[in-house]
């Protein structure tokens, strides 16, 4: 089945990687959509024989509106995908982890980059040119089918994010985002190492509104805060906040 070709991937707070076949829910327990990737076997087939490329933290892979000619695969590290307004406002669209693909849209259609990709940590990547990508999809039709499913899953993700931004208050959106981040990027003690300004960039919100919401939740025993970090104390309360936003 095609649905076995793509996996939902996240990490628990012990950083043990888990993958879920894409046959069930595409949301975590907090209601947030989980990032998607092609299965590990297909990832290996796609990038077979490619040289490992090492990038330091802070290195840009590409910038929004750049010409697109490569697709990247993440072997290790974390890559941030962000959108920028003409005035320089930033919205973090996604975080890509182990076995994620980066830059597939531009590599497939030959257009310009739809977002900016930057290494948040030191990364090991592999990559293919657009010509190599099409050669491999032609030689292995299962790769082409997996790419179609990946693009559909990305579109569902974007549609969900747009709906959240349009219809939900910041409390529900922040609850969903923290539920997601606690699954994919928290350390073994449950801390999510992001500043309040960075959390605001995920939501298209102001730092002040995020600060107000987080401090309210801390007083209610939902989270703990420290400089540059947040930890979910009560996942049940966080899910309740996310669900209440959906019911409004």
C-alpha cells in the first residue's frame, strides 16, 4: 500500500526515535500535525551512493526565492524551514529531523525556493541535483509514488496550519505547538530549548502575547519555564487547552 511508504516521525523525551506508518492519525496527542517523511528504506534508496555533506549550525542551505536545483536529506541534526515577509517578519513553518527531505518542492517543479532552510544544529546531509532526482524516480517508480504522498502530506500540514492561524486563538495554537515540540525536540528531561521569541515565530504572534500566555500556564501548573526553555508539566491540561480552542 502507498500509505506504508511515508512515515510520521517524532522523538519522545528520551530521544528514542519512533516512526508510525501513515495509516492512522496524522496528529499528536495535543492535536498538532506531526511532521512527515518518506520511509527509511526509500530514503536510503533515494540517496544511495551520495556523499555525506557536513554543515555547521547557522549555515543556510538555501534562501526563499533562490533558484532551486537540489533536494536534501537529513541524516543528523535539525533544519529549520522559515518564511519571511517583505518587511522581514519571520514565521517558522517546520522543523526537519532525521530522514526528512528538505527542498523537495523546488527540486520537483524547478521553481524558486518557497522558504528559507537553515541548520539549527550541526547537520549531516545528503543531496541530489534535480536531474539526479528525476533519474532515480524514473528508475524506481516507488520513489515517485512516495514523493506524491509526501507532497500531499505537506499540503495537509499547511492547510491545517492555515486553519489554526485563521480560526484559533493564540492559547490553542501555542498548546498545539508545544505538544508537537515536546514530542520531537525536547531533551531527556522534557525541556524544549526555545526562547519565547522563537516560539512566537512558530505562531506568527508577538513575543509579548506568548510571554503572557506562558506565565498564565505556569501559574496553573501546565508548564515550567526557565531562561530559553519551556517544559510541559501536564500534558493532559495542555491537551485540554488545545481542545477547548477547537470547540470554541
